[in-house]
């Protein structure tokens, strides 16, 4: 019995060493970047090196130029002593100029040759993607994907990954949206709003507050933070912890009307000190002020979507589910006449605040 245990122990060590050797023989790409440089695609790839690197030695990006989104991998392979592994890539970053020109080739590449996991994150960067990736290498592995995921869970970014992007791009009655990254204070990376596409081209950029408004009418995870200054110059900051949403459509045949009902549960961090939130009257006054602000701003955002002929919420898809003879062309004609009715209810969660 003892002899058998010794043999198993030796085999375990051999297998363990073998796995380490395999990992060391791969360049595991964590993030991919795509920029536009004149008429060519400039690709970049970030990775972490955990061995054979002297202390303080710089770790550089892999970079390549190609006519196609897929062609950059050939040049990546030519630059390194180990095979390039793409399967663990968690983030794909596109520079703003690349997104403006069109992302169809990149999307088609992801469909024809699934090089990344469906849960990988895609994003736009205000700076060149290569610059964002280069800075990310100063942080722990998979830093960019963790930043985006954290903002999806707790911040103002709606749920998004490669899988949802492919559904939006190839699905009827909806448009693609992606989080936007930017560099601030020269050494930090933050999520800064949302990019909205029409077809495969970037059409508009939403600020963080607008991204919050979009998230609470689109996402299953109704959460985020919102601050504003009232007409009376009162500063209000609220954190939505959770909520419920219902979207219904009336009169789908002629001039559809979209009714959005929001029931939000929030913590109030800042509010006018003239109010006493232990009093029902003051609570109602504050909640009505916030409800009016949110309903007005959401309707304004939806009207802007109509004006740009973009449909990231997917109203076309909602109408399609109720109308047998729906076509994208007929919805495009119908969309400018779409009417919105927003009903918002805000419930305060603080101890001592009466609902």
C-alpha cells in the first residue's frame, strides 16, 4: 500500500510539472486592441510574463499591422518564441477611430473563428486602444475585464459581453452598445459612459449619467448611481440598489406608444438640508423631485435615440414580437413617430425614512 502511495505521489509531481511547462510555453493574451492607422488595422495584445524576466524589466505589447482583423495574429506569432494563445482573452478594446470606421470585419471574425470566450468583454477607448492596453500591463492580470465587470455589477454600465454584442449586431430590431474606457490622471483607466452604434458604426457617445438612465430601462440588473442639481441649485445624489421595470407597447399597427414603468429602491447620499427625511411630507417632496428628474431625462434620451435613428433599447424587437408582418424597413419608418410615457417611482431605503 505504501509503495502504491509513493508511485501516485511521484505521478502527481510529474503531472504538476508538466502543466507548469505547458503554461510557460504559451503567450496567453489577456486583452486585444484594434486601432485604425491610415488605411490599415493596428493590432495590439497585452500579456503578463511570470518567469525569466529580470526585476524592473519593461514588458512590451505585441503590436502588428494588417489589412484584416484576423491577419494581425500571424504577425503576433512571428514576434515571440512561444505560441500565442487567444482562448483566454477577456477583453477586446477598439479605439474610437476604429469604431467610427466600422466593426463589421471584427464581428465577422468573432463569428467565423471564435477566438475568445463568449463572456469576454468588448469596449471602446477614447484614446488609442494600444495606449490603454499598455497602461493596463502595470496592473494585475485581467485588470481591464475586472474594471468593466465591476462597473456592470455596481456601476452605470449595462450588461454586455461578446455574446450579447453578436446578438445585437445580427439580431433584428436592436443596435449594439459598448462601454467606453478612458485614461485619466495619466495613470488610471476608468469606464466613462457608453457608445451607441448604428449598424457597425459608432454613432453617439453617452456620458456616465446618460449611461445610468439607459441601464435602468434596459438592464435586468437595475443599479447604479445618479447625481444632479435641481432648478433650485440643490445637490442630490442617489444610489439605486435594485428595482423593477415593465415595458409595454400599445397600438403597434399605427403609431406605437411605449410605456415604461420603473419602481426603484434607492439610498440617498446627498439631499437638500432644508428637508427632514424623518417627515413624510419632506420624503414625498424629495421623491417627487427625483421621479420627475429621472422621467424627464429618460424621455429626453429616448427622443435623442429617435433623432439619431439608433435603437439600443430594442424597441423594434419588442414590436416585432407582437406584430407578425414586422420588417426592419417598416420599423425604421415607424420609429420617428414612436411616443414614450415614462412612469417612475422612487422608494427610499434609509433607516428612519418613511415611504
